[in-house]
C-alpha cells in the first residue's frame, strides 16, 4: 500500500504521523490478543463479497487480505465472528498477519478519527481507490456512516463502487 502526499493529506496526516500510527498499532497488536482479533475482523470486512464467499483474493486493489493470507484470514475472521477464540498457534499466525497489514489498519484508524470529526474526504479517497477514481470523480455527499462498515459507496454517475 503506497500512499502519496495527497493520500496522507486526505487522511489528515503526513508521512511521519502515519508511520508513528503504524508503530503504535504494531505495539498494540504485539501486546493484545483482542487487538489482533479486531484487526483480523477489520481486514476481513474490507474484502469484497465475492472474496469473502470464496476465501480468495480476486481484486488486485491493495485492500483486505493478500492472496497468500486470504484463506487463513477469512477462516480466522469467521471463527472470531462466531464467538470462538483463536488457539495459541492460530493466534501466533493471526498476529503476524495483523502486523503485516498495519498500514491498512492505520488508514482505517485515521478514517475513524475523521468520521468522529465528521470528515468524509479520507473515506472518499479510500472508496475511490477501489475503482481507481480520484477524489474529484466522487461527490462528498454520496457517502454515509454505513460506508464505514464496508458497504460500497456510490459514484457521481450513480454506479456503485
């Protein structure tokens, strides 16, 4: 996940702030099983429905699990969501996986910060990435809180992202 200065600005941060948040997330993941479980769920939630259905990565969009982690990550997410805890050996792999995706988690963290403040530009950028659109291609009014849960946003021409 390569972020430009414009991407970082849309998230309300700069490179130094983003890198600091990544390190904070890594430290939290290394010390908390609950944080690992939540991270796996957040990454899984970013998968597209067809990816979730098959436990595979089908879209090369830099969002959600990579192909090498899709099967295990999806399995862990479904276990967690059904109320089960991960066994120690699974937790170890899930922790490594969550740390690997700390940049996505940092983006989500900044988007959550913006949502609390009522900003939508960062979320807009994240949704636009899915189709290679620029921020200018979308209306800010096309997004709502449901989009934070992984629901697709709507483009200015009425098509769903």
